[in-house]
C-alpha cells in the first residue's frame, strides 16, 4: 500500500507503481467519490476505449418474460 501527502494546495501525487498498473496518463480525468470514511478515484475512460469489453461474456441465462 502506498502513502501520499496532501500538499498545501490539496494536491496529491499518484505513485508511479499505481499509475503504471492502471495505465493513467497526464491530463486524464478521474471521478472523485467520497465513500464512507474514504476517497475513491475512478479513472474515466472514453466510450470508444470500452468497446468490446464484454466480448466473451456468458449470456446463457434465463431472461425475464418481458425482456424477450
């Protein structure tokens, strides 16, 4: 687990290991969510980058009658 320090301007630096693991780039937007007693940063991805991410998902399940 990495530790960061909040600057006087309320800025933090995301550690290199975390940036590389998540593929974060300079200028990329993240969504900030306060959750219980913590802060979550969710990287926002362009819709084009998400294309096909469900490929190969198992769709063999029973559907509700109104969804056929």
